[in-house]
C-alpha cells in the first residue's frame, strides 16, 4: 500500500528559468509574485520579466494572495488555465443559447470581435475554426433529428442547405459518414471542460462517459480516432446531460468536496485492460499502489510492464485513477498529462483524506 506524499515546489533555478522562458508546461505548477509591482502571475504571463531578485514563487494562487499579492490582469491567475477570455464569453454564451444559428464574419464584427482573433482561439482550443465548429454543432442537431425519424431531405432544408447532396457532403466532411449511415451509429458528444490543471476533452453518449483527457496530451487525436474506430461512432462538438454532470463533479472534486464520482463510465478495451482499469477503481481515495501491486491484484504478477501500458492506455483520466499508480520505490512515473499534474492530483487527494472531510470511501 502506498503512502501519500506532498512534495515541495521545483527548485528555485528551475522555476526562474520556466518563468523567464514562459514555459507553458509549468502553468499550474507554481505562481510568481513580483515584489516591485505587488502582483502575481502565471509562468506564461506575457508581461515583461522583472529582475530575478524581485520575484518569489508560490505553490498556489491562495498562497500568493495570503502573502499580499494581487492577481495579474493580463494572465488572470485566479482563473483555471484554459478558461475562455472575457472578450469571447458573450459569443460562447450566444452560441450555446442558439446552436443552430449561422454565423458570419459580419456578425462577429458587429459584436466588436475580429474574425481572425476568434478563428485563432477556436483553432487552438477546438482544433477547428469558429465557423467549422458552428457547422459541426448544426450537423449534430441535424443528426439528432434524423435519429428521431425525420427524413434526410426535410432535415437538410430545415438546416439551410439548398440541396440534399450538399447536406450529405457536409456530413461526410465533418462527421465522416453520410446522414443515413450516421443515424445508426453511436453519437459521442465532445466538449472542453476547464479544470485547475488546464482544459480537458470529454466525450460522452447520453448514457456514459467514454473519454476524459488533458487537451494538451500528445496522443489525444490518436486516442479519439481509436475510440471512434472501436465504437464505430461519430464525434460531435456539443453538450448533453452526462457532460454537464462531468463538469459539475470534476469541479467539486478539485474543490475538495467530492471523493466518489457517480457518472456511468464506459471503457472499451481488451479483457486485460479492463481488468487493470477495474483494479485502478478499487484503489482508495488518498492512497497509491505500485504497478507490481496492481499486477498481483489481477493475478498476473509478472505482467508489470503490461499493467503500465494499460495504465497509459486509460482514456478516462481522473475518473479511472491511473494517477494513483506509482513506481515500486514510491516515485512518480509515467503520466500522459505530465508528472506535475499527477503530483497535484495526489497532493489534492492526500490533503482531503488527511483532513477527514469525507466518510464515503474512495472514488
């Protein structure tokens, strides 16, 4: 049985170098207080860098506040990494209220937004332009109609397409299948979920969560492609009841108010992988296990490396707690979201469990 550890910040020289170079991989690892201005910033803050003797570092924004610093207005360190900027929030709210609307660049300019600025944000955070994102959401609504029995022709004209062939082609380009074929496939709604460790990508049907991963993980596109092939599903940007529950529960988890998730999980994989993932779910909140511990628990004591691979293939980060698996010597090893995130999750669960805030067991 592992013992929860709380490690200190990275070394002073390492943090100073990360701050000076605006190293995004340290966003969330530490905050920098600038003595000459009285403000504190993220490592990626675009402001001019002060002299090294004028800065000090903090593990949390709360620590910086308690030390008398005020948050920077440029990098907004009090907001979760990846939060939409203020200038974009009104547009996103309108998009959620009216997802079937057809937006033009003129509409954006009428709201004081430059189309290129909006386009860059959507490319960075959704992997597509604003207009492509809107088309994908509209086609998702159209697919829902088709699945309810509405004809393809009727649906095409209702969504502003002048021909069924144009509608079919748009469907193939965005969703990878013709409308009739897609109507029989599993629909996976995909959305960003902002967390204190950065934005994550969630994918869920109306029944269960299938995917939850950090948006900057290297293999995220391959993971989604694999899931699409395995399930024979279509991926649609949007929202549903499961994704709303994900956002609420993950928020409560990071606030230290939730130790057991209730969302139905779906983790398709090999028998061995599912056995490993089931064992991960049995690791109590606030504790760790080694890869060897997991291998022995599933009756495969010599399969330590295979357990490590299955751990890495987990598509439901945090919900299936692969972050609770450490090396045989207790050191942190192998985490797709980055070791600093793994340490943060373990520290969070350690503080909560040691504080005796919960009595309902582990996740």
